[in-house]
C-alpha cells in the first residue's frame, strides 16, 4: 500500500475489539508509529487508509500489512530483525531463535545479537505492521492484552 507524501499526520480511533485506542502516525507517506494510547488525541483524524485497514483486520479480515510502507528509524541490526518479523505469515508464529536466523547479519548463537533481537522487538515502533505478537515466548512492544487479542483474531494458540 503506497501512501502519498501528503499522508502525514496522526490518526486514531477507539476500538471496541481492543477495548482501547489504536493510533497511527505517518510522515511523508510512511507509517512511523502504531500505538495504543488510553484516549484519542484531540488533534488526531479518525479516517486514514492504514487505520481503516487495521480496523478491518480487527474485525476479522485477514491482512499481513506487508505492502504498507513503514519508516523504521532504528539501528541497522534492529531494522533487520523487524523486517524479518514482517515476513512471519498471518496466523503463524516463530520463536526468538527463528527470528534471529531470519534476520540478515544476526547470529542466533551470539549473546549480543540475541540482545539485539530482544531490543528490536521491545522497541518495535509499529506493532501489528511488524507483528511482534507472532513471536512466541517473548513480549514485544505490543501490549499484552492487545497481543492476546491479535493472536485470537489470527487463530494463534500458544
């Protein structure tokens, strides 16, 4: 999904499914943040292409969001991890070792590289678009209750 350079702003909407707010930040046609604040910000728009897709997904429409352009402003090694996690298919899971193996330049047997994987997932700026909820045995940036609902939507049983 290609956004235009005019697609810049904050979009947010209350989600009954998540019992909270979903917020998307875009800049120059790229998604830079997905978050789950407690209230809809006063300056947030409620209609946006990515937000609409997220709500269709929350309603049960299968979507892997791999075509959504994201701007990952993180160190290169962490970017490799997050890009690898984007490739985990809808409804499937991987463990940390598999994420490390999938990420370019990451050695799953190296302790520093394992920490890089964990840091990347904990600091994931675009949960759902980078589906850290599909990583077994590790809590990423997606809040626990949200991750649980996302796994339920996708039919994932841990």
